[in-house]
C-alpha cells in the first residue's frame, strides 16, 4: 500500500507462532526405540552442556519438517531438517532444536498424563525467521506440522491450540518520524499508565522475537466483532521507551499475555543479518526504501486468546481454526481499540484526536487484497548470516596462522575463487586477501616479504 503521506505497507503476517498438539486418549505414541535414543542424547547434553554431544542425525526419518531456508538445487521444493539438537526443557521430557528455527517439545508417552486427551503432548514453536522463510503462509506451515506429527505418532493430532502468536505489520515511514515524546500519542483501553525509560544497545527484539500467496489473509471471511472482558479496560498498562544511543528504537506497551511493540526494523538491521535480508526483500518487491521501516507487533498468549470471543457464538480463539477465521477481527480490535497512535494536538484529550496517518496504514493490514491490504513479499531464500563477513573472518583466522609460522605461500587466487563461489566478485576476494595479509603482518610487528629489503627484516 502506498500513500501520498509517505507511508507504505511493506509486509504483514504472523511472526513467532507456538502451537500445542493434542491426541485422543492413549493415541500419543512414539516409534519403538526412539525414546531410548532421545534419552541417551538428553543425558549426553546434561553431562556436557554441549550441543555437539547431543546431535540427533536423521531426525527427518521420524519428524519430516520442511526447512524453508534451504531448497534443493534448482527446485522449488524445500529440504527437510536432517539434524536436531536434543536438550532438556521444562515440562517436557525432550526438546529438539531444528536449526534454531523450530523448537519442538516432546512428551514421554511412557508416563502420565501425556496419554490423556487434555494434555498437549507436543508443543512446537516456529520462530519469526522460520515464518519469514515460509513466506508467512501459516496455513501451509500448520499442514506441514500435521503431516510430520502424523508420521511421528502414527495418528494425526485431534486438536491444534495456539499457545502464542505474534501479529505484525511493517510500514515505511519518513526518517525520524517517531520520537521519545510520541509515547504520549498512543491511547489504549488502559485507564492508568506507568512509563519507564530504558536504554538498550541492540534494539527491541528479545526473543527469537498466515496469509495465502499474494496476501496473508486474502481469503479471510468478513470481519467479525470481538468481545473482550471489561477487566481489559481497567487494567493498568505499562509503556517503555527504548533507545539505541541517542536515537529512538522503539516502544513497548502492556505485558504478557497481551503486549505490543512498535520499533524500528531499520535500527535492528544494524545488528541482525536476518533483518537486513528482510529489508532487502522489501526493496526487491517494493523498490528502494528511503525512509525507516517501523514494525507494529502484537504478542498474544493463551490467556488473551481465551478471553477473546467471536460475537454471536461465544467461541474463544484458542484453537487454530477459530483463530485463523477471526484473524482480521483480532487485528481490527488490537489496532482500533486496544492501542491507537493518534495525531498530535487538536482535541483537549488525546483519545479524541483522529488516528495518525501512519496508524491508518497499520490498520489496513490483514484485509482483502482487493482493498487496502497491500501484499506480502514472496520471500525467496534469504541467508540468516552475513556470508561476506563470515568469509572475511575465516580469511583472517587463516592469515593469523600463516603469519605466526612465517609461511610465505600466496593464496590470493584461492581466496578469489572462494569469494566467487560464494557469489561475490573474484577481485574482491583477492583484495580481501591482500588487506588481511598486511594487517596480520602488522599485528605481529612484521613487514610483508615484498616490503622487506636490504638489511631490514
């Protein structure tokens, strides 16, 4: 969505998503021998606290979950996660870390109460990075998990419950559009507010933290009004301001189980390669970004979803299917009632001012694409690391070893080839080698062989 006011809706969707999976009484089982394998790896991890001692090779044979950050060569098909780190986690017997993108918690079917239908035998957290690589297609992702768990247990889950969901919209705004004092322009259902000012060097995100193709909720039914408990109108609300150096980096409103973050992805990109990749994807889709990308994100926990009811049928939004069908209504409530950013000045009371132009763009997310909903970026594979920086770090380590032993070998052509394989210019690799060579010799107080001359060495 573009606007003459200088705001653009770049993307929106589901970020972090945590789901609980339930089976009928006695239906949750694991393949023979798998609990013993997991126990052995778990004990190895507890003994050493080293991930390298608790690697489960071949996890895809049991839990075939697609890895959308990796594709087969020249194919649209995703590879599967093939290795998992096995940990010990609270409330569950085993924790599986799949590439830092998916966190799976498995119960032990040999013990009560996990065999009961009212206990979530499996909990899976999908990080925001995973959802980004999966192009925010939450329905498709949930179907992947259902298939993988059916392969693991032998029977499909009978119920999928939302434990946590983060909804967001990314909007381009003019540079320095937000300032510290703008925290007073946010109004909410809270009747009292405490403000805290904090400094944080690395931006707002502390946690690791969907639409169909073409738009997150392009086929969402018409918005349905939500009902929430009166207590939400009276509960005290906290607001915090975050800085990076002297510059605003974000606001946080509320606390678990319902909170909102309004923060700068442009500031965050300075320290997070995955955010830089996201901003590049936005530029590829929408053109150059001249302003600042600001994310508006709401985090909802189980308690909040349980207190949200669809008007007319009284169904809480805990189950995935119920939440999914009411998603546009949830967004309308969060951005239209629970939290609103308003124009400065005007009315005597801030809540009587009209919503700011920036907030109108935020409110337009999660609507039908034929209207003002914009569209979601079709994410291609995006590197989760700074490949160029890693290559230069490896080069620096090699050069330190060569200089330390006085080796005179020239690997400039080799590094040119390595950089070319990584997708960079061959000359850049050769120049990086020459620069590292000079710096490492200087670190040891030495001249390079070419700089040494008669009597000086």
